[in-house]
C-alpha cells in the first residue's frame, strides 16, 4: 500500500531561529522534536503515544499544517501539508469539542460544508447521515450546552468526518471523558473508521487506548521529543472491548510500556 | 421551601427596593417640610409629583406640564439615539480593524484610552462652539461616550476566540471573511452587548447635559429653566423621574435585544434552572 504521510528527518526547535511566531508555547528554546522519521500508510490507524512534553501534539500540528517544522520534510498525499490543508483533506478532532454555542448541533456539523460552499440542498442529508453515525440524530436541533461532554465530542467527530476527509487527525479526543464514555466512543470510532477507510493519526497518552485502536503504535519519549519505538499491533479486527482482557492484549500493553525511554 | 423561593424571587426583591426607596424619600420630604417654609419647591412628596403629572393646567404653548416634558424628552432621546448608533457602529468597526491588523491596534488602542480620560462632558461647550449647533453637539458627545465602551469590549470579545477554534478554521482553510463572519464576530456578540449596556444610559445622560448649554428644546434645557424658577417646580421633578426612567429603559432595550439575539443562551439557562429547582 502507498504512503499517505511521509515524515523525514523532522526537527522542531522552539525559541531562537525556529518555531512559529503565532505559537504560544512556554517551553521556548527547547527541542520539541528530534529526527523524526515515520511513514504512515493509506487507511492505516496510527497512534502517537507518549507522556506530556514528548512532542506528539507538535508532530500532529506539523502534519496538519497548523505549524511549520524547523527542518526536515513532510509529505502528505503526494504534496505538502499546506496543499493537503488547502484541498481540505483533513478532519481534526481536538481534546475539547470546540463547538460553537450559537449553532445547533446540526449547524455545527454542517460548518465545514458551509465553509467549502457545499450545495445547500444536500447539506441536511449529509449532516443527518453523520449524526446517525454518531448516534445523535435525536439531538440535531439542540444547542451544544445542552449536551454532555461525551455527546459534544461525538458532534466534533461527526463534524470532522462530514467532508469525508482522507486523513483524520485526533488530538487526545477522549482524554477529558470518563472511562465509560471513553470505552463507548473508542468502540464507535473503530466502527466509523472501518466504514470510512480514512487514515487516522491519533494522539494519546493512554497505553491501552493506543493498543486497542491502532494498527501501529508510535512510542514517543520526551527531552528531546523523539520517536523511540514503532510497534505493530497484530490483533484481529473488528476489535471488541472484551478483547482488552485477553492475554495477547495485555502482552502488547506491557511491550509498549517497556519501550519508553528516559522518563 | 416555597417561602424561600418567594423571598429570593426577583419580583419580591424589586418590591422591597421600591418600598425602601419610597420610604426614604418620604421621610426626607417630611423632614424638609418641617424645616423649610416652601417645601414643595425643594423636596415635594411623591404624591405631589404624581398629581402634577395628571394636572390638566396649560403651562406653555398649549401644553400641560407632562406634555411639555415628553415633547422635550423626544428631542433629547432622538439625538442620543443617533449618537449612540453612530458611536456603537464606529466602535464596532474599529474593533474589527484592530483585530484584523496588529499595526492598527498598536496605533489606535493606547490612544483610545485618552478618549475615556478626557472629561468629554466638560468639553461640551467647546464642541458646541465648534459645531454651532446644539443638535449636532448632542450627537457628537453621545457618540464619543458610546464609542469607547463598545470598541474596547468588542475587541476583548474578538480576542477571546480560543486557539483551538482558530486552528479548526485554519484546518478547513476558511478565508478571512468566513473566519470573521462565522467565528470572530459571533464570539464577540456578548461582549458587544456588555459595551452597549454601559454606553446606552451614558449617551442619554450626555444628551441631557448638552441640552443645558442652550435654550430651545430638550430635557436638559427644560431642566435649567425649571431650576431658575421659570415654571412649576414639579416640572423639575418630572424631568428627573423621566430621565431616570429613560436611562433604565435604554438599558432594558439592550437587555431584550441581547436576549433575542442570543436566544440559544437563554434557552440553555432556562434548562439549567429547571434542573436546579
């Protein structure tokens, strides 16, 4: 299979001579990423796993063209990240849902369609299909403040998927949720992904989460932020929550845990 | 539980306030009555003021006192309204420009504070001397007083947009126009209303004060005439009460406009309250 994202010798230094002017990062003058090399295949589910300060979010932001690397090269879908962003190949889900209070759920989900001037007559059809997919069709006319955190995050996922992006970027999307809601959303995410076949880059600091979801887990370590191991997860799909109690799963978790360096 | 609900209801609190203020007023009126020979000139009873409103006696130009006051109030309010609209609109536009360009912000924002520091009401005679027209002076001063609260609050609103929201719009590669109309401006609306609520009563006060500079029509003008004893002393008190009412009304108009525009918030608050009770 062809590569969707190719990352070559990427370095990111905050502070002198490097870093994006707009980036508000207190850790100035530090090496956030050092010599990162990674190929991500088309349709692959990949996790960037690591403790805070290991540069996983920075790497995601570089792929998303939300900031530029100090040196090195990133190729997305045969072009630069900027080209990919401009041709609207990304769907992004953040840690907080980032919904607009003044829009109903349906209007929130339709926001990307509005921005890309998608024909008005077809918007409702698409947004309703998306809301069905995340199980929120009954709530389409309520405002975000009336929903729970887990439901809000589902809206964020529906919004990210509505443009049928080639690449879904997720930055710790479930870390603010309680464990029950998180389990449910993880299972739903796998279902949705198996139908859409987009490439997923999933940032997390939860080991079990990364093993459960991913085809490959990229273990990152801090000071300087670097890729310390890439572990293939050869568990069968579709994966069910009960799989987490199997010996195989637990072995993968401990293998991932043992691959961390210098924390 | 029910008693507690009544005690903390806003209607009950309003009634307590009205009763309290009225009794303080009446006590003071009684006090003045005992020490002055012509008390109604200085501090009449509330009842006397209400009687004067209903008084059918023609006092000038075929108008009863309350008709006269209302005619003048209209002139004042109209100018205050025009000044308010101009001030609010230009404040809002400047805030947008300051958000759009860091250079404009750097040039304009520190000096905006100056407008706030100049006692603009004190400048009224000079503005009047320059414009040579009392109506234009009212508009200018109401506008200037409206301008700063609206500009500063709207700018704060435009800057309150979260970095994640900006990233989201960037990832959809939204253009500048879309980012403003779909993100920055909607986010700043509650802040805009904070500014409008501060400046609406200010604009009216300014208009009344400018009136006092010259004869003619306007509440302030009538106010200075009645103070000089040109007409029934109750006219003075009618003006004071009406001005206060207009000030409160102007604030209420903003509150209602806000509720209409931000209906999603009202709805949410109602839901939340329902859960609490």
